[in-house]
C-alpha cells in the first residue's frame, strides 16, 4: 500500500521516495528526461519533406523566439541518439559530436537544447533532487565543516539503493515505502554506486550510529539541484583553451588545501574538490558541452576518453559515477587534423558523429537572416531611425544560400536552391536533387558534401555590419538591398581564404544580383499598377488561362468561369491568347510542341500544389514571373516607349506624374522609404545585372 503524501517530514529521504512512488517526482537519467522533453507529446512531432525525403520535425525545438531553424538531419540524429541511450543502447557509452564549418549553428544548437532542458527541469513536476549529510561536527574529524552536499548531485534514490549495502535490504526498504516490484525493477535499471566521498561519509555516519538507519536518516536532507547557467550546474560548458592554461583540473577538480585544514583523515575522498571541475557540476542528470573538443591538448582528450567510456570521474583511484550527456563540437579542420594523429583514434570510436551542414533552404534562411539583423530597432550614428529595404532579407538570404550549393552536372545552383526550398525548378524534379545529394554525400572529403561549404552565419553578420557602417546607409537612413552585394563581396575578399571558394562565391554573388533584379522588376510592376499583388494576380491569370483553354465549358466568347481555390467563389476570366503567347515567347518557347509541353507542366504543378496549399501562387517560378512582368511592362507603357524611358526622362509632366505616383505607391503600399524607393527605381533604370 502506498504511503500517504504527508506521512513523512518534507526534506526527508522517505518523503522523497514516497513522492517518486506516487509519481509526483521523477527518478530518471538524463537521456530519459531529454526523451520525455522532446517526444513526450506526440502532437509535437511532425512529418516533413526535406530535399525530397520525409523526415521528422520536433516542434519542442521550434518554440517561439530565437529557436533552431532547419537542421533536420542533425536533430533526427540527436533525438535518435538520446532515445537509444534512454533505452539502454550503445549510445549511452558515447558522446554526441557535431562537426562542421564555423558559423553554421553548432554552438547555438547545444546552447538552445541546454536552455530548453534547464526550463524543462525547472518545472515543479520535473525537478531533480540530491542529498546533504548534516551534523558532521558530531562525527568528529571534519573541523568546522558541518554539512556536505553530494559533490556530483547524486539522486536520493541512488542513496536509497546503496543505503544498506545489499540489494535485498534496499528492496525491502523501498517496498515498505509503497513501491511495487515493477517500480523497484525500474529504479534498479538506473542503479549506480555512490561516489567515493558520499560512500565514505555514509559509512562513517552508519558506524557512528551503530547502523541504526532511523538515526542515520535523521542526518540526511533532500534538497533540489540548483539550476544555473552562469554557475554551470545542470548544464555546463568547457571551451578549449590554450596549451599552457588548460589542465585536467578544469574538468575533474583537484585536492583542496582548504578542506585538508578541516579533515583529519587524509584518506577521506572529500579532500578532493570536484566542483572545481566542470564535470561534477553536471553529474546529476546534466548536460556537459565540450566546445571545440579536438582543440584540447592530448591529456585533456584522454580525460574525455575515460569519462565518455566509463562515465566516471576518476581521481587518484577514487571514482564518482556520472549521469551526464556529453555533447561536443568541432570544426572540420580541427577534426581532420585530429584524425591524422592515429594514436588518438579511440576517442573518435566513442563518439556519435553528426556532420552539420549549413542551412540550404532559402525560405528558412530568411529567419536566420532576421536573427543576424537583430530584433531591436536600428538607428543611425546620429540616433535617427534606420529603415530596412523590403528586399534586403531576400537578397541576403538567396545569395548566401547560393554559395552553399555545391557544383553539379545535373542541377544549376539556382535549380538546386529552388528544389531545396520545395519550390518549382522548371522541369527538374526533387528526385534529381536526391540523386545529387546522395552522390555528394559519398565523398570522403566532408567539405564536398551537400551544404558543407558556403558563407556562414558569422560572415552574414559581418556583411550586415559592413552595410551598417557605410556612409550611404548612414546618410540615406536606410539599409538599401542593392548595397548588400558590395558588402558581401568585401566579406568574400577579406574572410574567404581559399582561392577556389572565393572564385565560386563571387560567381554566386553575380547570380544573386540577377535574382535581386527580378525582385526589383516585380516591385516596379506592382508600383506601376498601384497594387501590391499586381504581378501575382497576372501570373495566376496566365496559369488559369492555360487551364481554361482546355475547359469543356469554354464558350465562343473565351470567358471561362472557375472556382477560386482560396475564396471558393466563382470567378469569370477572359482568356487572352495573345497574352499567353507573349509570355511563352518571352520564355523562349517558339514551337507549338514546346508551348504545349510547358502548359502541361504548369497544369501538373497546379494540381499538385493546390492540393497541398490553396495559397500557392507560382511566384517561386522565376522564369514565369519575369516573362509576365516583361510582357505587362512592355504592353502597358508602349505609348511612352518604355517604363525605363518614362522613369529616366522626367522632363515632361506626364512622366513626372507617373514617377511621383509610383514613388507614392512604393512608400505607402510596398513598405519602402524615400531612399530605398528612389534607389530601387534608379537601379531599375540601369542595365546592370540584366540577364
């Protein structure tokens, strides 16, 4: 029969055990806690398509605010590793190591998971507890030390299972407190010996009270484990230091002179101050983050090998068991150098390695670019409000993603980028992208695999810094998107040291400029039509027209009535075959067969996309958008020669009125300020980057 909630004093070992038995408190290892945190709610697990393959996405790791973006493969590897360790698999004896280029989110990954874990354990129902030994002055031999807390934050259930020295007596004790056989079996799955000092002190207390367990327990208190990022308790970080200042003491602790002044028995393991090291502070179900683990000198790497393999802190023959998840990071160069030193191979054998790629989805990259831009309102040096060009984020995001697209015979960088974002790339399919990724991921050289090279988050941040400090930005009080490319070029020239990479990135920069010009064309057309979604409507009109051409209910007046998938209302549409032909001619489709083939492709895309998302608008089809824009601009302003001519030559009143109207639309409807609106119109009127 289970004990009542208040049958034992709060803070006593018996009270804690009855709370665990009643499932009001938890006894689980770090892997079980993490598994419950991530997988506890099945509704928070979604199935998503990434690069043509289905994988799982864990919404717990996508919470509001500054959260993890992308990293689908890496997160699946991590969750699988943690779950396997929770189920007693081989992962329990391994560390999880993220390897990749600088600036691709490795450290942020670990810091974010650690923050979530701290928040999770801070919940009342998930709190972790440890124990203290009290009234040590009565024992003698401890000087002024009256209370000692478990140095490795051992769980009270671990103390209970080691209290009597035999499993039979400990089982009997737990049974009296209300635990059934199934619960006791579950407790013993996480059994481990007490740490050296806890075991030594417990024996002293038992000896002092002649093994009277009731009196022994009166000198033991149960307290919560402190959760502190700054003190490194529950989650802690050890960053690799230089060869001189680093030492095993930083991880394991050392003999304390202060304690030796109080402790009479020099054989007492408590003379070692384990909290001086980083590992003991996370030993009670915590996370230890070894940043740039392979930069450490050899003796520290050997310490890590022992800790990972044996899960104990070992100091001069004394042992303290750990319940710790060890996550490490390393950049590609350091890891490659470490592998070359073959005598260090055993630690690699004890690691679950995940090669972290850069984000390759430009739609997700827009969130990361927002992180780099910052959440606070920006101002100039003089304190004036700084405007951000509406095209800035996309210009930065698409260009940085293009640098991460590896060379391929089957796909161009633009096609690869579109497919990675789940968008249309002409006639190329996701199957082709899968084949390219599979082929690249067989490369022994990690840096040649998909997404492993490119401009990272730090260089993206540097680009924004260069943009902010420029006189054009400060004087114009606007971060104009067209200036992004000069800033990126400076970053590539100053911070990319490999000649081949530099040449590739500069070519990608040119492609990024052509994409920016297409965005500018869309903006100008929308401004000319005095409607924010003008180009989108015309693109959808083209799509609906080619579908309507084959409709059975199409009359001689060429008016086709269809049901809008968003509003579900019937909409009449006049099919303009000359407009259809003009758009297709702009895309280089000359023969009837070419046009029919393209129309069939568009119809298929329409059928597939609309079933998944009724808001799909074909704006990801760059060639189609550009063709529709060109046709509309040429036809609508034919009387003025061209829109470029009308905006460039404002000597007559009509052209000036057009310019003023478009400028007003850009400022009031499209999110531009005076500076970026004028610069965007000026850029449209030049012939730079015309493809």
